[in-house]
C-alpha cells in the first residue's frame, strides 16, 4: 500500500478556538491521552468508546479537545491519544496563515510561495518521522488495548485530516484493530488502495469542496469503491466551499464556517450513534 506525502499549505492553517475542555489527561495504554467521559455507566456495564485521531497539531490543540467533549456529550467515552508522543506541529503555525475563502482569494503569488515554504519546512521532516511504518503499529496497538478492556463496548474511530486516513485504515477487513464504525473528516493522503479492503465496517467521509488535500474527483473514486463494498453503510457528504480542516480548525467568527463545523460534528455523532445502537 503506497503512502502519499504531497502536502499543501492548508495542512498548517486554521484558527484556535475558545473554550474550557471538560476532560483531563491521563496515561492510558502507554500514551498520554485526553479522556472525556462525563458519565460512565453507574452499573459497571460496557460503554461505547470513540477514539479520536487528531490532525497534525496533536492532542494539546484546544479545538480537538472541545470536539472530543461534544462527542462525549452523547454519553460515550472519548479518547484522544497522543500518537505523536509529544511531537505535534507547532500551534503557532495556525496563526501565520488563515484558511478562509477571503484570504485564499486575496493571496498573491508571493504570499503563496511564503506559505508553501513554511509548510515544507514544518511538514517534510515531520511526515518522515511519523510515516505509516511508525504510526500505524502505534495506533493499532492502542486500539487493541482499548478493545481488550472488559468495560469497552463498541468502538468508533474518528480522524481529522492526518488522522482521517488512519480512521479508515482501522476499518479494513484485515486490520488487527478493526473498529465498529469509522469516520474520516477531510482525510489527508487517502488513496484508493486504502479503502478497497473495507467491506464490512460502516464508513462516513466528510470533505469540503475547497479542500486542497483531496479533490472532489479523488473523493468520487473513493466513494465509488466504498459504495460497491458497503452499500448503504457508507455516508459521504461534501460541504460547499469548506476548506481543509473545517471540522476542527474553521473560523467560528465566520457564520458559514461555524455552521459547517457544527453540522459536520453533528453528522459525525449521528452516524456513530446509528451503528452504536
């Protein structure tokens, strides 16, 4: 299975959100993990779990923790593990380039060149360090440990950007850590071979039409493969003019971006709920 590493400045852009996370960090299955679990079952019965696989900004980005809390509001235990082991991309890059449509429209050739240079300097060595041969076994081991916990019910994997591809890899038929539901929001580096082995696990993919990391045509190819394999267990939704990262790094002061972020979060939770029941 090939691993694509073509990147775009949209990988390192976004807005930092305001809010106080409700969960806390603990060491779980060997990794520092943000845990949002407001209401574990009082009777000790099994609890469904959502494993959130972050984008390149990792588990300390407040945006991702706030999204985890939203999923936990459904009564699920939500785990956000540090699969980068302290080596996430610097959050300061979020403030250097703002990915909304107005700025994209006003970008000059020179500013685009600067953005690309910043992206290459940040992403090149990082992607090599966190290549599939390193990250995939780490993710699989963690999910297997969650599955082995007798308190665990069903497991959903939700991935943003970099994590979107891995959430779908966890849905492959031969995955040693196969989950029960998988959702990828604006997945990065996803290729057709990643989804061909998915024939059983329900999958949802959410993407914006202005996503520089995955074209609409590339998504259509993935959708056609999964539709043939999964039928009505597949959900694919395009968000008009949404940019890469809109589900977790959008501008909440922009009415359209805020509404799309809220819509994709609800759509993700509704999809998981359907298969957790």
